C-alpha cells in the first residue's frame, strides 16, 4: 500500500448490469471505514428498491435520495420540463455536497444518463469535479459516460454483459436486481 491519499473520481459505465451495485459496494466499504456517504439518484424515484431500506441502518452516515420520477422519455419525444427541473435540482444538491465538505463519498447515480440525454451539461459537472476538495471521492454511474468525464476520472470501469438471465425468460428478482 502506498502512502498517497487523494479523493478519487470513479466512473462505472457500460451497457452491462452492475454499475449502481458496484457503487453501493464501495459505499458500504466506505461507511464501514467511518466515511460519510451521500448517494443521489438522478432519475430513480418511482420504484422502491431494497437498498433504500438497507441504508437506513447506517443513519446519517449513509444517506440515499431518489431525486427523479423513475422514467424519462428520450428518443424523439421532447424531455418533460418536470424531469429537467428535477435533474437541475439534483445537480444543485450534488454540487453543494461535493464542494461542501460534509461528505467523504458522493455517489451520483445515473448522472451519465442525465448527461447523455442532454438534461445536464457535462462541462458543468467537470468543472465541479475539478474544484472538489482534495479528499472527497465521487462516483458517477450510468451508461454512455461522456468523454469529458472519462478523461477527468481517476478510475473508469465499463460493465459489459456476457449473458443475462432475462434472455432465458427469468424476470428481475427482488433482492437481486432491485
């Protein structure tokens, strides 16, 4: 183990399953080591996920907030102004969390989708990441990570699907996928 300590920018991206799950695993490790974690979910909001209940056991050391409505129309349909408002509100909270020093790890779940759907300017995000306090870690999840964010990141992992149970007709299961 080296003695270099620095807050990292980590990107979990790619078309495969596991981007949020990997971020949650890092969050559990962080909380277990005494760090304070905030997870902001940019688009999730209409479904109840098991992890929402699980993080309550950590009290104020691990806070998870769903900041979206759970479904965003893209591809031909105009983005709903309410979804844009909610992404902007989530980004404002994310910026304050990253720069404020209250949190050791800030997870921006599904922010890559918000950027790729053109709901959030990638340069705005990059500018805040460049100014973050030295020891704040930030994880950004979602498919199609923007090249600016990838370039800025310290670690980028791309999840790639090899096969998925859904291809065998097995539906998502409580406790595994949600």
